[in-house]
C-alpha cells in the first residue's frame, strides 16, 4: 500500500491527488474494483467510476453502514484493482441442443 505522493494543502484540509497513470487507468476501465479500509476481511467489489478534468468520481448507491463509502470515510486506506479478478472467466456457455 503506497501513500498518495502528491498532496497539496489548502488551509487545514489536505487535498490528495492520484498519480496521472492511475487516473488514466481508471478512465480506461469500465468497472473499478476497490477494497475499502485496511482490515484484511474487506473484499474487492466492483464500482462504476468516472474521470472528469483529471478527478475521479464514484457514487455509493445505498451508503449503508459497513459499505465501501462509509468504510473509506472512517478508514481512508484501501486498494484499487484494475482488470478482471482471478477466475472471472470460468463460466461455460452451452447451446440449447446440449444434453446434460
């Protein structure tokens, strides 16, 4: 887990910026996988994120307690995963004519 390197200060508030390479990767992907919080029992989930003027935006639909957004509010550490998770292509297609 790397801290975000390029942080700027605005009064008391620290504004953190993701590296441009990560912002570009998020912009190129359709689904972003995030794991909110530093605790190992948190799992990666898929969310939809958009990039506007170099800033990443994502919305939590339910904002329930224990959800990814609320977890990030209380524990800002986490991880981002790009691409398909291991084993995501393990499905098998079959035709109507296939007998079991």
